[in-house]
C-alpha cells in the first residue's frame, strides 16, 4: 500500500510539472482514497509523503483555479493546511499559499505562524494587504513597512506600501482638525513615497509652523534634496548635524549626498552608529497586536544595511577595496543574502581583479532575489569595468527592453555608446541619466562624461554650461571638481578666450601641477606672452618639441600640435597637423585653409599643390587660393599646368584682367611659361603686352625678348617691336627707317589689350 501511495504521489508531481492538470487531478483523487484507508501506524510511518501529498494538493487547487474558478477555493485550501498543522508539518511557506487570499483570510491563521516566525517578510506583507483591504491603514502601513524593511527588493510589497500610503494620506487629509501628531505621520507617509512637493505643502502650511523646528528642518532637507535643491538641503543638514538633531532618514540622505562627492570622512562620521542594529525581542508577544507594536518601534534592518552599503560604496570610490570588502562582509553577517551588499562585493572583487569571485557572487545575488533586469544590469556593469563596450551596451539594450531604466543603466549605456562611436545614442542615455531621475551618485559622473563628449565633437559652449554648473554645485573635496576646473581652462582655450583660459589653468596648476594637454595649453599661453606680470612658474617647462603630442587622439590634439609647430616655426609640420584636424571632421574648410597657408609659408610648393587638389574637390575656393596654387605650379616648373590654371582664373575671375598690376604680374608668369615650353610666339605676345604697360622698361624682360628673338627665324611684328624697344632701351642708335618702324609698331601695340 505504501509503495502504491508513493507511486501515486510521484505521478501527481510529474503531472503538475508537465502542466497536465487533468491527469494530476485523477492521480490526486486516487492517492486521497489510499490515504483515507491508512491506519494510525501507517500515517506515522508516512508523514513526509503525507505532507508532500497535502502540498501537492494545494498546488493542484491553485492550478485548477487558474484554468477555471474553483468554488470555495479558500475553504478547500484551509482543509489541507489544517491537516498539515495536525501532523505538525505546516511551514511558513504552506501558510503563504493561503495568506495571499486576503479577501477571505482568517487573521487567526496568520497569527499562529507569525508568532513562531515574526520576521517572515512575505507573511507580514500579506497581513498588510489584509489590513489594507479592511481599510485599517495604520496597521497596514506598519506591516508593509516592516515587510519592506525585511525584503526591500520585493516589488509587491513596494506597490502595496505605495497604495497604502496614498490611501492613508487621503484619510488624514479628510480630517479637518489635523493635529501635530497627524501632521508628522503625514510627513512620514509623503517621505515614504517620495512625494516631496506634498511634503513641502504641509511644511509651509499652517500646521507646519506648529511643528518642532528640528522635525520641520529634517523633512525640509529631505524634500529639498529629492527636488535637487542641494544647497538648501546641505545648509539644513549641516545645521542639524552640528546640533546632533538629524533623524535617521536625514542622516542616510546626507550621507548619500556626501558619498556623491566622495567625502569619505563625512560619510563615516554620519554613519558611525547607523550600522548598529538591535534585533527585536518577540518573546513577550502573544497576539497580532503585540507584533504590530514591536514592528512599529523596532530597529530598522534596512537602514543599517543601507548604511553598510553607503560605507562600502564610498570606500570603493576611494579605491579602498580592502576596507570596502571588510565593511560589506560585516553587513552580510546581518543579512547574508542582501542583494545591495552582494552587488558592492561584486564591484570590490572587480577592483581586486578577482573575476571568478565576482561572477560567483553575482550568481549568488541572482539566487538571493536579484531580478532578471537587475542581473542584466550588473552583468553589463562587469563588462563595463572590463571595457568591453559593445557587450556592455548590448546588455543595457536588453535591460531597457524589459525595464524602464535606472541612473546606472543610462550611465553605463551612455559611456559604452560613446566609446564605440554612437554619439547620438550616448547623448540620449547620458541626458537621461542626468535629468531623467532624481538626484543620484552618478549625476556628476554623467555630467563629466557629457561635457567631455561635447568637447570631443567641438560643442564647446554646451560643454561649458555643464562645467559651470558642476563647479558651482560639486564640492571641492570631490575628485571630479578639479577635473571640471581643468576642463574649463581647456574649453576657454578652444573658444579663443585665451586670457580667461590662462587665469583658469594657472590657478589650477599652482594648486597641483597640470599634466598632459592642459599643461601644453598653459605652455602655449605663457609662450604667447600671457601672465608676464605673474612670472613664470618654476614647474612649467618651456615650449619645445617635447611639448608636441606624440600620439594625437583627436582633432583638438592635432590643432594643438599645429599651433605649437607655428610657434616653433615648423610650418610644414603645422600644415600637416591642420590637415589631420580637418580629416577628423572638425571645421574642415577652416583647417584645410590654415594648412594651405602654412604650406605657403613653408614654401612647400609640392605639398601645397597636392593640398589644393584635395581642397578643390571639397570646397569652393577663392581667387587668392587659386592664384597661390597657380604660382606654385610655375615655381615648380609645371608650365603647362600654370598656363591652364591661368586660363581658368581668367575665365572665372575676369576682373583680374582689368587690373593693371594683375596684368603685369601674370603676363610675365605666363610669358615665361610659354618661353620654357618653346612656344615663342605666345611668349613674345605676353612679353610685349607686359612691356607696353611699363612706363620704365625692365632690363630683364628686354633681355628675355632678345633671347627669343635670336632663337626665332620667323620674326613677326611682336618680335621686331621687342627688339627695337630693347635697342632703344640700351641707347643703341636707330636708323631713320628703324625709328619709323618702331613708331608704327608702337601705335599697333597700343591698340592691343587683353
């Protein structure tokens, strides 16, 4: 018989696992008939199997109810629970399957188990739901707060607590004679659900004036903090801290603010006694009301754990991984499966390069209640720490597909997107991190990331707005405060505000020597003459080749190198640096033009010609640039190209042929080009035109005409005119015939114009 009963139980279990409810029901009925035939002796021998039978029966009833409503479900469940109680087999998990039916729940059933297990979070939650249904809001609030304290990650508890607080506040507000105690209760409720605006309405209303000053200031500080009014909150907290009047909520929030600024000494001071936790004594409790009273005044485990987490976090920020590890492990002694502490321990192990322990701890956190979205987020954080940007972003995208997102997810995703070049996505995620959530520890980090990214894509004004806000609001103790100050000097330099840049950088340099590019900017400014009246700082190297960035990372590095190379009169190198900046996409037309000017200054004509051909495919070029290019062709003996460039200029810029000075310059250049190509007729034509516009003839031009005349056998009128002019210029006596011929040719030549 026992073997058959055991077999039936096994088949019921297998059918339930396979979701075959019909088969499971038949097997359960057969097992029930066998159980009814058991003698007392057989019952005693099969207690574990009988306990399993009743638990499977409860599960079967719940599954049946999901498919079709089961009449008197609660009563049928109670039958099996009562059987388990008779056999002394009932556990808290068995009660939990009954307690969720709050519409019919008999509170005496919960009383039995809670007196035995007074800190079972889910049972306390269901008791709170029961009171909420009964509209006993005070009792519901006590239960749900305690349940949340014991299990902060339970979403059902959080949702029911929010609903309870809303209904409780409505009840209190319906009372037209709100007294001091009710007002304090109202403030607690609003604080519980983060309704800071409603909290301020109470504090600034008539009843708020009657509250004790320290009570009012504590709640004011919390509300200001949550509304991102940091200066107001900070002033109140410091005042309360000096008087030792901070309440536990304010103390934790104040510590959070200081943790944001990396102020480890202040966080430690604030939380020095906050980690102390006194376990409640339930030995005197005999009924539910006794438990409610103890829960209401008991020490908060979640606040102690929160304090441990903050202390661990701030030590981790300062790279004190050993200290952080010790603090976190001490907190885990209070609650070994606390997810928040486990996640900090994961970060500790990452910092200590203990990847295996980090993964093991993360998996344990998952088993301890870490939700799937949170698991994705923390795994993304692992890849983020390892600088595996694509993997981190992919995990964040998965996370955002199933969850609304958090400051952490937005920050990780934003930085990862930035590092793989997805700038638009990076901006969206960092903006969400900064403005989409209430104040949090990553606000300042995200702001720095956004500012430096704006700088990297040359949006200097936007970056400056972030920097100015951060300098005003970030504590000087925060390591990022100096970084923002340095970035300010950098941005002012790139905005061309050199005097302001010098003042900002030299101030920061005197506090602690600058390094890398900010130091180079300061060197350039001092080399250019800024700060002469201040005297040169001893720890500031003179501008030299060592000032040049050897491995430029972006356009701004190339521009910096170009400016240094100009100061060092390395004009060709400067041209190449500006080309690199243009190729990086930063104001390409301006920087190609700077490169062109530097190539001209360096007389690097071949490089100038090459650069011109690149530029003409990208931009519309002006006359001066084209003229410089054409002259470079001439100077590099590219005569055919010179003539073609001239013809193109004459067509595109006809005004050049109307200027006497321009005609003189270009007639010589083109004439000489034709001469070099052996095209003497064309050369003589241009030399002749040039000489016809000269009041005082250039001896060099005359000699060139003589050379051409001697080289040609078919002298034409131009050749003869040029030769006669040369003879006259050299004071060679002309015959009467030659004199008449010169006069006739001069009349003819004066009639010729471009």
